[in-house]
C-alpha cells in the first residue's frame, strides 16, 4: 500500500517568536495563516508563501524562556536545511542582501541546481534553489 500524502509543513522550534516572525513574514514574505494568539509574541504560528508552508513554535513555554539562546541548541539546528524552490535565485540574493541577511552569491551545484544558502535567526539553514535549465526567462 502507498500512502496518499498531499503536503508537508515542517514545524521549527524557535527561541524568540517576534524575531522569527519578522524574518519569515517581513523579510521572506510569508503570510500568517493562523496563530495561537494576538500580536507577534505568540507560542505558535502557521505560515504560507505560495505553495510553501511552515509552522513555528516557541522552544520554551511562556515565562520559561532563558534570557539568551542556548548556543548548543542553535548549533544543533545546523544539520537542518530547508530547500525552497525559487526560480529567480539572483533576485532572492539581491533581496536578502538589502534586508541585511548575510548571504554569499549563488552558486551552481554539480547536479545543476543554482543555490543560495542562508540561515534563519535560530540557525536553521535555508537553500533557495532552482534547476539551471528550468529558468523561464532564459537566464542561468
């Protein structure tokens, strides 16, 4: 039997929801589908941008968050990388750069994907990528 699955929506644990919301909503352009309360300082948020969905959840219950992020926890997020289909990787690079996100110029992987790597405020990796020969405007 094959399971009939229709979508995937990862849940990321974040240290500071307002900071993460700013990054995903205000910098990357995600819209809030639903959240657990009013304002930005909430415990859970469901986000969508095009066909991409993502949920964020605070890593600590209300009143239990330490004054600063656990560096070991942030470092452990380095083995998580979200790949996002993004046809115009060069435009993504320009946008993220102007928004103050530290990114190196895009590269083309040996398997034909133009890729731009970034990191979110909690150390999760993001790879904006598109197959080089799939560009509809003829550019690489």
